[in-house]
């Protein structure tokens, strides 16, 4: 499906030529480069690649922008991830017509804005708009040079993000102030800025109109039930914890729009476009559609609420991935996407009013902008707000000294925050989590860890490694050859049981079409017993998966069917290799056994350190207790049957089986107080096999707030074959 935001430019029944008709100086100001504008409006935005060729550089810039992302070894890791991601992102841009329409829309909006400003504010005319992008041409720094050479009296830096985030608007503003650092500014040009406008009444009206346009397309009987899903680009929770105002500002826009609409419909604020493995603001837009659909809601309007023009996330993610693909998958009746404000006349009125009021007012800068987030540890933010900003000549009657007063006051209050609060010193570990999370966001210099760590499990090195592993794990979508590093593993791998061959033969006899089985056997589950093997077969797997999915979900309870979520996907990167870190011996009533732990090689320390560190970040760590388990896992991953349809990424921790009951009747789900037996079909249906079968279920969670994940396990009397037919359930009581 091909979409192009550019093709949509003339829609909306709005004749832009009416606005562009010549009026005194205004048109010439924009068409004749030689004419000096009195007022320049610098439209700030992130930008998007206009051609496929720009995608690589664009991603490179995003990934190396420390305000947008904080990665360990960012200078190396950022470009690496950008390269890995380029082809995938290029494909998306191809599908929306070859490039991002942000530039075209911003130019049009700027032009319409200046025409209107010339009318409503002749004293500051002629106005001329300029575009300054953060990650792609025209770069803000180049545009500033252009403005300076045009020599206006006044420049208004106008953020095109209605809601402020340090990751977006903050990054753009900081880049401007960094640009001015060390330069001699032209004292004749006065600068001021508009950093946010989330609840401007005309912006709110524009969104309301965009929604009404779509509601009008529903039949009368369906219209009132349509759920309005306000979808905003998500934000990492670490940014939220730091105090980023974006979530509350987006919420403010949504509330104002709903008030404007007299709360005519049910609605929900949802978040889209998560990047990377860390937790971001939820609920995600696609999950919300799925879950509402599962609850019988079938009509939706998606409203992009945090961006003022079409871009890849409206044209691809919302239109193609959700309104088309997902809607089909979850059998939505009608789902429409409201257009972005684009060139809606009310929107042009909105930006005109914002700039006009700004020009007539005397606030050159929002005090909120000068006050950093409560948990901000960014040196750049500090420098920008306390030093660089005061180097830009102000535009209003306020003297530079007074302007500096704001900065100095702020500066002092910042300095008075004891830096020691940034150190992680406390135990027990639970208490340290929050601090670690809130202070490890930016790539802090190691000196911030200068105080000794009392918790022996968390070391700066491991924190950095952890982040590194996360990024690496997330950044690739295919299992790679580096995973086959097993020589080290093979050499040290203990075989925990003597019955391996026996079981292999047995299974191969029972399942003759099986050409590849990988599993490990171990003594019957007892204390500390855990999963040690996998079953995998390229052709049978599909069949088995089908059988499992249907029989589980339909025979256990019809209501659970609707709560089946995406199965797991395990992503392993070529940079994460595994290392043996420990072996221990144990015994249960009938056997002795030995286990060996493997952890990602980059972790320093033992497996416990790795585990505890991961726990601190609520991340599961892939640990493989035996070589066989490791190889099985790898095979499973490589098996396209398993990987092709999976959308969710998380980390696999093959964890212990909770209990091995004696018979299937010993455990069951409860649903509405009713006991629902969990009937496990045996893979071959062989009665002779079935008589010794015991059933197991391992339960895991990827984070404390996440859904339970169930792993089916079948035990044959004294051995267990584990396979990865995992699924995720919600709201099910499990009773042993
Ligand atoms: C308007 C709000 C946005 C916030 C907040 C935001 C935060 C944010 N974004 C990334 C990483 C990426 N964003 C990317 C594209 C992108 N981001 C926004 C908006 C916000 N981002 C838009 C409108 C776009 C698309 C622009 C276009 O080309 O049309 C990308 C690149 C695309 C991709 O790789 O998927 C990345 C990467 C982070 C890490 C972040 C918060 C910290
Ligand atoms: Fe983004």
C-alpha cells in the first residue's frame, strides 16, 4: 500500500491560493530573497528524510543526539544501530511515497502564517518564515546563518511541537543555544522563542474539527460508540521520571479537545512509536485497538495529537500498520484516522494568533523553559539555560541584565542541589532502583558513581553493560552467527543426565517424521529443578503450534481466547555472546544434577550479578543453563516458523518450573469462579505415551507490571521436554 502525505496537501477544501494572493509587501518578502524581512519566523521541527538516501544520515543524527537518546558508548553504538535500522526505515518511507512530507507541510504552514501575520501585525511586517530541522536539511544551524544574512530586526524561534519534550523541542532549542556559544551574535537582531502551545484554543478547535470530519463518516447508529484514540508518540519512562512535561502537556491537549467536543464520545490517550527495549509510556496504540476489539468495541477514530503535520508515523504506522493491517487482524468494523492539522484554516489561525500575541507581548522566553526538569542531569541543559542562552540578544524591553537574572537565579538553584543525590549508595536493592533509573538515563560520566557502591551486585560497569546489552538485543531482528559461539560452551558443558540418548531414540521412534529434535532430559522435577531442554522441528513445529493454540484456547475457555496476546519473540544480537559463569550441583529425592549458567559475555561478574542487575531494571536476562538449552533456543529462533509473525520483543529468561502436579486435574485456570481444566494435548496423541504424562506450566513475567506468560511443558514421568509454545495471558487466576 502506498501513501503519500504530500498528495494530501490540497485536501480539506481549503484554497491556499486565497491566502497567497499578493498583498503589499508580504508575498514579495517570501518570494524575493533580496528583500529584507522585518520579522523572521523560524519554524523548528525534527524533520524527516525527503528521500531514501537521506534515511541513513537522518537515523545517525537521531541516534547520536544525546537529548533524544542516551546510549552507552553512544558514538559507536548510535551509528551502529542507525546502520542496522536504515533498510527497515527506508522501506517504510518507500511505502509512503518515498519520503517524509514534513518539509512540504512546514513550508506551506510557514508561508500561510506569514501571509496572515502581514495582515494582523503590519507593524512587524514583512514577515518571512524559515524552516530549521534538527536531523535533516534544512538544518537549523544553516537556517540561522541564512536568517542572519537576511538581517531581520527580530527572530521568533517557533517550536512546531505543540507539546514540549526535552527529547524533541528541548533538543532543537539546545542546539540553537549551543550554536551561539562562542559566537559573536549580531546585536541588531533580537531573538525570542515560543516553546509550547498545547492548549491554544484554536489548536484545540482544529483537532475537534478534524475529529468531527471523521465522526461524520460513521453511520448514525455507530457514531456515538466510536472510541476516540488520541495517539501520541510515546516517551521512555526514564524521561517521564526525570520530569519531562510532554505527557502532561499531551494530556492537557486531549482534555481540552474533549471539552471542546462536549465529551461526545468515549476516548483514550494512547502512545505509539516506541523505539528500543526500555519501558515507554503505555498503553500502546496497537495494544489498545487489540484490547478494545477483544472487548467487542469495533469502531475507532485515531487522532495524531502530538504532531501538526503528516509524517511517517501517521502515514505508515497509523494508516498502514494499524488502520489497515491490524484492523483486519482483529476484525475492526470501521477505523478512521483524523488528518493532522496540516493546512486547516483554523490551524493557520492558531499559529497566527500564537505568534501575533508573542510579538505583541513582552515575554521573550518562557520561565518554564529555563527551569530544568527536577531530575535532569544533563550538562548540556545546564549549560544552555545558564550560560548560552544569555548570549542571545533579547527582543523585548527587558534588559539583558534582567534576562540574566532569570538565568542566574536558576543557575543558583541548580547548583544548590547536592550532587550527592546522584550517587547510588543505598541498600537494600529495592530502594536503589528508583535512583538508578532516574540517574542513569543520560550517559553520566563515571565520576558520578564516585561514591563506593554498597550493593555488591550493581556496579557501574554492569549498569553500562546492561544498557548496552539491551540496545544490542533490541537493535537486531535476526539471530546471527555470533550466537553460534558454542566452542567455549561446548568445552565446558556438563551433560546432566545419562538418559539423553535414550530419550532421543524414544522420541524419534514415536515421531518418525522428526528429523531434528533438540532437547535435554533431566531428573524429574523437584527442588530447584528447572527447564533444560527444547523441542524443535522445522516442519512439525507449525503443526504442533497450531494444535496447541487451538486446543488450548478453545478447549479451556472461550473467554481466554480473546485474551490471547502476541506470543513471545526473542531477539538476539550478534554482539551478545554468552559465557559460562558458574556451575552448581544439586540433588532431589532421586538424582544428583549439575547446572551451568551462561550469561551475556559483556557482563562482568557472576550470574547472580547479572541476574540481580537485570532485576533492578525489571529486565529478564537470557540465561541458559545448559548448552542444549542454548542451542535449542538458537534453533527455535532461527526457525522462521517461530519468528516470522512475532511482533513483541522481550527477553527470555528460562526460569524454573513452578510445580509439577501429579495429574492434569491438579491444576486449572479459574474463570469467573469456575474451574477450567487446562487440557494439554499430547503431541502425537499416543495413548501409550499419554499415560505417563505429567503437565507443567512455567510462569514468567517480563516485568512486575506485565502480563503473565505461560510456558507449556510436558513431562514424561522422569524427564521433561520443554518447548517454546509460550503465550501471554491476562486476568486469569491460576490455582494449583
Ligand atoms: C512529537 C513527539 C515525539 C517525541 C516525544 C519523540 C520522542 C522520541 N523519538 C525517538 C526516536 C525516534 N523518533 C523517530 C521519528 C519520529 N519521532 C517523531 C516525534 C517524536 N519523537 C516523529 C514525528 C518522527 C517521524 C518523523 C518523520 O520522518 O516523519 C525515529 C526515526 C524513525 C524510526 O527509526 O522509527 C526515531 C529513531 C526517541 C528515542 C524519543 C524519545 C526519547
Ligand atoms: Fe520519535
